[in-house]
C-alpha cells in the first residue's frame, strides 16, 4: 500500500506483516499485523515511529518516494519496542543528520538497542517542536506499553499519534481508515491484541486516556491497525472499557483433557450454565485453541471455569500455561469455577486452587473432582457448579 495521505501533509507509510507467525514470539496472528509509521512534510520533515527491521527495504522505498528528495529532519519515537524501531539502522544510515526525538527513557533504550550516532533531542511533557505550520506536543504515557511510551499530538490537524494504545492485530485490508474497512469485523482482533499485549497495563492505559481527554481529536493514528477519522471515540471507548475490565454476562470454560473425562465434566458445567440462563457460554479445549484467543474471551466475560487433567503427576502443561498467563495479566473480578480429574497421581485441583488464591477471584462451589472417569455424582456436581455460576451471575445483586 506504500503511502496513503491522512491529510495534505501527513502520510501513512506503514507496512502489513503477513509473514510473522507469533507476535512477540508468543501470540498467533493468523490475520497478520500492521506497523504504522507516519510522515509529516512541512518546512521540516518528521517521521513518527518506524517499522520492524524485516520490512526496512519496502519502508525505506516508501519513505524516500514520499519525501520526494527532501531530507528527513526528525524521527519521533513514541515507542521504541523493536517492532517500531527496527528500521532505525537504515534510517540513520540514509539520514545521518536526522534528529531522534524521545524522552529520557527512550534515549536510554535507544543507546541500548542501536549503535547509531545521530543527534538526539530529549523532550519532556507538553514540550513542543514546530515543523512550520505543524507543531508537535508530547504527552508522556509511561507503561502504556513500555516505560518510555508517549503520545504525540499535532494540533493544527488535531491528529493524535498514540503509539500502541488503540492498536490491534490484523493487517489493513486495502484501506487504512475506520470508515473504509469493516471495523466491526476487525474488532475481535483488536480486542485480542489489547488483552494479549496491552492488558497487563490497564492502569497506565486509563491514565493515558484521561490525559488525552481534553484534546480535540479528528484523526487517531496508532502504531497497529486502522487509523480512526470517522469515529475516534469508538476505539477510545473500547480501550476505556477493556482497561477497566468491564464484563458482560457470559462464561468461558477452558479445559485440558487427554482421554475425554475432563471434557465430559466441562460439558456438564456448560449444561448447568446454559440451562440456567447463561446463553453466552463458550467451551475451549486448551490443546486446540491457543491461550491467546481464550484470554481475549475471558477478558470480557463475567465467569471463568477452569478444568484440568494431570500429566506426569502435575496439572496438564497447557492449562498451567494458561494459568501463568492469567496470573501475569492481573485480570480481576471474575467469578471462578474449578474442576479436575486424575487417575494415579495428585489432583490438579491443588494447582487450580492455588491460582484462585493469587488473585481477587470469587470462587464458586463446588469444585468437582473425578478419580479416573467421572461418575454420575461427579457430573451432577459439575452441573451444580454451572448452575451456581449462573445464579451468581444473573442475580440482581451481582456486582460485576
Ligand atoms: Fe507495537 Fe509495544 O510495540
């Protein structure tokens, strides 16, 4: 897509990454991801963020053709994570006088990552840099997503360059603007990006949203996903709700099962939920669905149910992986159901209960346990667990 104008003088010159299997070497991206970089051409020229190193060749070609012979005066680094700074080496090689703009933490990380000799300008909160008609203002948003993260606002065009905040998974399908793509269809991937990558940093995201509240925003341009010009407030509202961990009625059951016994228990819990009014009940086998997708569903639903078999005397490894991810995100305020099965070794419920005590979960009883295949009384207990979760969720006194 090369170069797309946002305004007369501001252009998107990002790239679509259709190749990477796992973003951050962790999260599957079957629909890819975009790395958005923006070029402003005024008396002075400035690039805001760059792209991942693998895409430097195409990126440099787009940049040079859009600059049309002008030099590049500034590189503003809103976020130095290498998916946005990997192209710095070719940029520095081609534009040795380009001034790198960032805050103190940015410049410290810049020196750690890249051995380049370009001039740097360390900026602070509310400081301004004028390019001519366009002027940048800088807003520090630490830990949304890294400590150096900041946002850059251009007041004459009312454009906010927001870094990772308001970004999403998914390549840009031809168009880049929210009014020319099916934004509803892209939203699940945007939410998955939030829950996987940004969700750990809910409080910094809320602080960032508070900070930008007074700014009139016509164009909201993040580093991943669509550029919002029709309805910037839509994505701000979504990020606001996700970062406050707002939930809706519904349950996610995630289970690990080697021979189908724990799976039967999961189905009985699901039956208890749906027969008692929880229509939005989803069941995931952790061996089939990557934790990335499960986490995204857990993020927005009121109840979570976890069930596991054992493996080599411990909880099943993929369930343990999901527990560790959940422990790492700081997710809170969900009702929680637990169940498990074992045959000749210790019950997985000890690890599940240990998990339940590490966070502010509301544990709903019972916690059914099967030795070998679940007998009828165990399946009844699973149904009761689903029923109790439904009662708790649908009670008028439910606080979630
Ligand atoms: Fe897209 Fe935090 O980097």
